[in-house]
């Protein structure tokens, strides 16, 4: 984090210095490896040091300093440094590593002035430049500066390496330099773009729409704290300016973090809500059905050199503490910044108390300048006189120079004079609350500013503000009208109130095409208190849940037709309010919770892994749930979630049994979904006859209930299984039935199922691949990315069957990497099983044994071909050696098995 002093090319070397070449190294992901393998990592580090020191000394270098997980070395000749790096990389790849796996090293090499420091150390401008190059490199990559390249030019003819020009890059603390990559025949030569500033910085920090005033001292103090901790929390009362200061601080560091700076806005979350989905959304990780946001985030940031700013943490402290702890332990190059009204309370947290703006008594203070500049956004001709500046100074003082309070006050110039604004912020207000009993001054003053803004509203606008406080995150105008319609009958009054709230900055309007409204968290909390004082809070909250139950009904109808993707996207967009409505209803009105959940059944079926998927289990755990009309369908949904998302067959079977009892006890029905899920489970367990029988029952029940999606899906699945059993004529009949029924709706998901079934009955592999590819396109049209990936697995199987063993291995590896590790458990294990045959053909017997061990404890059985390959491998490797390797795999869960395969087998198919 510390900046090295910059030294231009024309700077004269100091006395006693000489030109040398510096090589610096770093182990990628060393912190995470040390956490996972604390004992083994020490032995691995010893081996790492031995390899590096041997290579450096063999090429006449001096490894003069250890950096903990790397080495600094000095060379007389630049070509020797390059050859030492190549030799070290080759040796790292040649030897056998233990449980840590091969340590991945990145190198930076630069030639420049250095001088001795004591007997065994060196310093000079060459060191920070080499370090910047090393930081920018990818794992296994060797980077050189242009200066070094010029020095080795005379040796290139005889050297056994070549150089690739990566262009000019900008690194913090040094002048721009041209960077080159070393390539050798037996080392990786293709890498992602290196770090260093690019034309467009990565990240999502908002652009500055207004000036940033009076925080120079705070930025300097934060920079000093960052030298000692990579977890900083900015604390202070609401409106004090924590967010803006944190953004500017992150922006000041952004150039040194090659993977960018990302802000996560947690303000829309309900209290103690999960934060991982919000982090994933901020990182632009697309919602993938079946993928757990936590694992997606950890996978994205595991090796990223990035800044993560989590904003407004105070109402989700426990979830944030858990997330920050795991991110800090897992992501060794991640710098964490939080803003909160309270400390997060985790180990290693450095806390910075954000104070008010400069309150010195003069007209040029930051607080006065803030008021004037924000006032000019309201009225560009605003030019305060000396007397008016004195009034502004008193206003700012009365507001304790809190930025948000000042901005709210300045916004009142739309409708009020400076004199009336000054009177407004100084009148006594009775807003003491137990929430703020431990704080005085600034915290209460912000509340005074909010109540003062509230007092300026007309009675109608106050009523509208109170009712809009029940929303979570963004919401549409028509939903605001529906919630307010419960006791404000005149729609024009609601619209007028919304307009005034927008005008007075208590509500913001997004004109980005969706016409969304959003309320600041502080304003929402205040308005919610005002609503609670009227004893109408729970009534309006219930109205909010009813509005979103109606919205779910509307979306459910769209899901069943050609607008499926539009409806699915709307569910993701409105998830914050859907979640809030459900959380309120689940403990207060079970029927209302059921009305929210029932229309989303098709969405949850197709978009496995969505957080709404566990609503059915939660409903059925409540007293009286068994009497709900939708109980059999909910139990089918709970079974599907347990089976597909959790991989828990026993739990799923219990839900199905409970659903069948509910059907037998009365006239209620699951409309075919219970036997449909049972058929899926039978297919995975290998009982194909039972699978077809269950799907036949599902088709019969679905037809009776008019449930076209269940009917078509069951027909297609039964057709696919019949084809695998050799009954091609029967399979084709089912496919035609499905096509005739499904084409009536043209729902993209159903069209995808039909082409999936056609691919399953096709005898020509190329024809099957074409049908599967069409199925993939329909799934994408439905917004069902997981469904597309599942069908891609079938395409991969067909392609692998026609490929060489090495190509087949590479195909299955790409498929596994593309699959999410959660929400698609069986498809992951199926792909892992597919690796057995190519590994056997490539005689990678130890790796085969490890995967065989992992598959033993998986929910998937080995097919005949895989069993034969395992037995042959056991005979060739020897039973004791085979079982030793298999025992290692048997300890893997799915995530660990994926990690082992990707780390160990990636590259085997191309070498």
C-alpha cells in the first residue's frame, strides 16, 4: 500500500549506486494456502526457497532478501535474471508437491540504479519498479521492463526464450513503462491482461457529480491506517459523510489495485439480511440459478487484487461480520472498507471515526462551501452576500456541519428563504429516542434536520412519506400508488405527495428507463418511526405484502408464456421488496405468504438456486401449513429444492411422502409436481423403470389439472430415459406428445425441453448436438442460464465421445468450470464421473483413483464403463496405492473435488 518515490529516467543515480538487475517474486494466493494447509505450507515454502535460491545462484545472482512469500535477488547481467526465473519456473512445475499443490509464482524484473545497504541488502529505484511488475503479473508469468529488454537485446539470439511486448502500462509511484513478457517453449505463454492502470478502470465507484470538500486530513489519516491494516471501518452517525469519504479514499487507492474498486450498497436490505447476494450483484456477477452467491463471490475474489467497499452496514452487522471475516481469510489481496454507524467487531478491524466537516468560524469553511455549492445546484444564480454567508454559517453550525443535514437544508432554497431555513433548523424538536440515547449533538441534529424537513411538508405529503417507508430498495410508482390506496383514495393526492417528496430530496426518482423511486435509508427510518406513531405500521406493511402478492400473481402468469424471461428478470429486479413482503407475511399471515410463494413455482423450478426456492420449506414448517390449499405443491417445491439445491435425497423423499399423504387426505393436488420430482430422483438413483412410472403419473395428473408445464416436462424426461433404455419408438411418441402440447404456449423453457428430448432420441450424434444447441438457445431466451449449462453437459458428452482422450479431458474440464458448484450438484458429479474414462486412457491413474474416491461418497453411482475403468486402474496401480489415493478423494465435498480437478487436471489435456 505504501508508495515508492518516483524516479524519472533522467534522474541521476546517487553516489555509490550502480546499474543492476533486480528480480522479485511472489507466491499467488499464499495467504489462502497457509490458512487451508498451515502445516504443509511450511514445508512447501522451504522447497520454494530452495528452488529459487538454487536457480538464482546458478545464474550468478544474489538472493539478498526474503519477503515472506517471495525473494528479492540482484544480478550483474539482465539475461542471467531472466534465465534464473525460467529455470525456477521449470523446476516448480517438475517436482511433486504435497497437499498444497504446486505453488504458483509471478516474477518482476527491472534494470536500474541500486546501491548496497549494509552488508547484505540493496535499495534504489530499481526495486519498486520490479515490485510493481511482479504485482501486475499473473500466476506463472515473468514480466520485464523495457530497460531490461534493451540490455538483454544482445543476448537474445542465443537465448532460449522470446519476448512479447505488452505495451505501456501505468503503475502507481513510478513513471509509465513498457512491459514485456518472457515466453519459453515448455512454460505457459498465454495469460489474462496484466495489472496496471488501463484506459477504463475496473470497478463500480460512482462518478463524481458534485465536488468533494474539506476531507484532505481524513484522506491522509486513512492512508496511514491502510499501511497497517487491510480492513478499515469508517464509523459515525447517519449523514456525517461516511459513504462519500470512503468512496474518495477507495478512488485514491484504485490505481494500485489491478482488479478495481467495488462498492456494495447494503442500504436496501432488511435488518440482518444476507449480504452475499448484494456483494455478488455489485461485482456484476450474474444471478445463476443453482449458484450460491457466497461461493461465486469467493471464487471471483480469491486471487483478485481489489478493493471492496461495503456501505451502510449498521443494520446487517452480523452478516457483514461473517462475510468480512471469510473474505479477509480467503482473499489475500483484497482490501476491505466498510461504512457503518457501529463497528463491525471482527479481528484485525481498524476503526476510523468520521467527524463533521470543518466547523471553523469563517465564511470559507468546508461546511459553508458545501451549502453554497449545493444551493447553486438548485439555483445557478445563487451568489450569497456577506450577510447571507453569515446566515449560512449559522445554519451549518446549528446542523453541526453534518454533510447530509447541510445538503437537505440547502435543498430547501427551492421554496424557502435563508432566514426561514435558519429558523427551521433552530426551533426546538422533541425527537429523543432510545436508539440514540448514548449519542448527543450530531446524531440528534441530523434527526432534527429530518423532522424539520418533515414539518415543511403538507399533511398529504407526510402521509405519503410514511406509507412509502415500508418499501425496501427501489420500487415503481404504480406500487407506491397501490400501497397508499389503502387509506388515501385520491390517486392525484398520492402523485402530488410523491412530487413534493422528490422536490424536497426526501425521495429520489430514477429516470433510467424504469421510473423507479428510492428513499434514503435515514429518511426511510425516520418516516417509519412517524408511521409507527400513527399505529398503522403493521397495517401498511400488510398492504405492501398484498401488493406484492398481486405482483407475484401477475409475474406467475407471464412465466407460463412467451414473456417468461421478462418475468424472471422482473423477479430478480424486485427481489428486495418480494423478500421483505414474504418475511413480514411468514410470521403474521401464512395465507398471504402462500399467495406470495405459489405463483413463483415455475420460476423456482427453472431458476434453481434462487433465494425464493426455500420459501416452500419455510412455509411448510409453520403451524397450520398442512391445511393450506397449496400444501402439496409447496411440498413438491420443497422436495425439488432439497434434491437439486442441497443434494439431500433423504430430505427430498420425506417432503414427497408428506405431500402424497396430504393429497390422499383430501381433494388437494400437486397438479403432477410430486410424481414429477420423484421421477427426477429415480432417474438419478438409476431406477429408470420407476422414473418412467413416476413421470407417467405426473403426466396424467398434470393433464387433469391443466398444468401444461408439468405435463410437457414429464413427457420430455420420460422420453429421454426411454431412449436410454433402448425404447426409441416409445421415446419418439412421447416427444411428439410433448411438442403438440408445448407449442401451444411457446414458453421458452418448454420449447427447450422439447428440443432436449429430441436430442435424446436422435441416433446421429451431430443431429443430437444440433437439437441440444437449439435447446440451449431456448433456455437462454427464458433467462434460464443453469438450464442452458445442463444441456451443454450433454453436448460435451457427445463431443468427448468423438475426441481423443486429451481432447475429451479438456472438454469435460471446460464443462465443469462452466457449471456452478451449487444448485447443480448432480450435474457436477455427472461431469466428474465423465472424467474417469479419459483419465484411464491417458494413464493418469493416481488422479483417477482420487476421483473414484470422491465419487464413492457422492449421490451418483458409477456406470458400467466407469466401473470397468476403475477396476483396471486398481490392477495397474496396485490396490494399496489405489485405495490410498481414493481415501484422499473420499474426504472431498463437491467444492473440494472441483478445486482438486481444476488445479490438478487443467493443462493435462493440452500437454
